[in-house]
C-alpha cells in the first residue's frame, strides 16, 4: 500500500499495489484510491531498476522503480513509454513503521 501525506501528516491519497505472476511473467497492479485495477507488464529488470509498461493506459504508461545510492527507492511515472530523467513524476518512497 502506498500513502501520500501532506506536511502536517494528514493522508491525502492512497494506492493499493501488487506484483503478481500472469502469463509466465511479473505484472504490476495499481489501484489508486481503491478504484479499478490497472496492470503494467515488466519490460526491464536489473539489480537496481524495474520498469513496468502499459501503452494502452492513459496515464501513466510507464512506472519505473530505482534504488538510489542512499538505499532509498524512487518511483517515476510517465505519460510516455520513452521516459527521460527530466520527464514524468518522481516520488521518493520510504518505508513506514506505522501500521
């Protein structure tokens, strides 16, 4: 689960996220706000990067997870399949200890 909080700590959005196997490969399933699920197929994978694509989806078409040098996880979403570093929306993720 992903939660977005504002500066005062109030939750302003959430998303259910899963990775499952379908047709012999990993599929990223996102449900922003608990709405209808959208699937993204794994198209690139390395020790520090995973790329999931869905060219038929309106936005995003691509989701990229990358490990940073600080061992944090960054997620970028893009409206195009060709993701440039300066394009898309970057979210720095951190593990929450709250349940």
